C-alpha cells in the first residue's frame, strides 16, 4: 500500500519536478500590455533596420522556456538574432484572463494583430517587418528535435527571415 501511494505521488509530481529540474529562466513578463510591447519593438526595429520576432507563449509553457534558453546559449544563433531582429517574448496566458476581462481583451487584440498565430500551438514565432506587417508565422514543432531544438533548423528559420534575405540580398 505504501509503495502504491509513493508511485501515485511521484506520478502527480512528475510534471512539476521536470520543469523545476530544468531550472529554466522565466522570460515572459505577464504585466506588460502586449500591444505596447510590440509597438516599442517596432519603433526600435525601424530605427535599427531590423525585423521583429515575437515569440508568443508564456512561462507556463516548457517548450517556450526551452527555446528561449536554447537561443541564448548558442552564440551563432544569438549573434544572428541580435544582428537582424528585435526579439521579444509576448505573453499569452489564458488562465490569467479568468478574472481580468481587460487583460483578455488586450490579449485577443494582440493575437488578431499577429494573424492569430495560436492555431499553431506554443511557442509560435511571428516575424514582423519594421512597419508591423506579419511576414511569417513559424510553427515551432518544425524546429524541434527530441526534447529540444535542432540548431540547423533554427538557424535556417532565422536566416530565411532576415531583412536581407527578404529583400533578396545577403546582409
């Protein structure tokens, strides 16, 4: 009986322990107005001749946190992003909408603005030009490998959506 109880408790705690063991940094600021965040990124992108990448997801999403960790720990990917993009983590946390209709309305407006990328799951990446036009929505599952991400696939995604690549030149 004691063994069954131990097994049952272990199974219930497994998802929480797995995320805790990963020790991944929370990168989504749930207090920000997502539309203001995007507007600020667009202003910066325009000034720097870059595009914006919105990583839509939340701190509740282990794959979202894994991707953030993956791109910051790989120097080649990090440099490619820094050179070509203003990269932001845009929070979409439906559980936080229950008691906050204003937050829900802002989030729905943001999702509509980004062409409703949630249909692809999370994280989802939305590439915007400096004027805010949606250029591409990337389903993250195509970048995955095992329990993480594939460097070659991630590099290919970012390289194909740089301002230079979209303009037809190498930057």
